[in-house]
């Protein structure tokens, strides 16, 4: 693997990870506006209902995954040109 390919792969990884983090932060803010409560962070917190924790896990997982996938898709499309 050449150094250019390595740098490109690292850049793609960083871009995808950044998109996932940004999506998760955006989802946290949206969750707080909709529920008037902070997003569940600690699964051992006694105030967090199981339904709420599972809902948050699904929503945040899908959102972050879609953001990473979208970035990867765009980058792959640009590289194939």
C-alpha cells in the first residue's frame, strides 16, 4: 500500500467517524428537545427506563451508522471518477 493510499484510507476513516460523532451529538440535542430530558448515558442509572434506553440505543445507532455510511458512499463515488 502506498503512502497516498494510506493517507486516503485514514482520511476516509476520520471523515466517517466525525460524521458519526456529529450525528450522535445532533440526535442528543433533538432527544432533549422532544423529551425534555437528557439522552440516556449510563445504563445503570436508576432513573432510566428500559424502554427509553433501548429507544435511545436504536435511534442513536441508526443515526450514527447512516451518517458514516453516507460519508463513505460520497467519498467512494468521488474516488471512482
